């Protein structure tokens, strides 16, 4: 058996179905990999898709800046602020309209 990343299964009944079209060569690779890991093909495909989704979610939640850009950002956010009169008025008018999730 090969070591693979494990997925914590989502509890409850699986109700959603997906159909996947693929080349026969890809199907053979997946079948062989599933067998090598001791998983059914459907479980192997589902786990691979979930792992990829987690990778994408992690990347979407991170911001990566080059060192120079981060230093400029940090310096800009740590300095004293500038009052923008029109913005202050707009903020007062919109009080209570927007709410944090």
C-alpha cells in the first residue's frame, strides 16, 4: 500500500452524483492507483477531488506578496491615517447598512 493523504469523510448520506468522462488511459491510471491504495475507484476519485478542493480553498484564503511589497504594505498600514471628509460622511450615512458575516 502507498501512503496517501487521508480525507475525513463528511458525515451523513451521500446524495449528490457526478458523472465524469475521461480517456481510457486516464481511467486505467485511476483504476491502477485506486487498487494500489486499496480504495474503490469512486472513493479514490472522490478523495482526490476533495484534496484538490482543499488546496484551492487554502490558496484562496492566502495573500502572498513579494518582500518589498509586503514591507510597503506594512508601513502604509502602520502609519497615521489620513482623514478623507467625503469618505467619513459616506461611512456615517451607511452605518448599519453593511454587516459583518
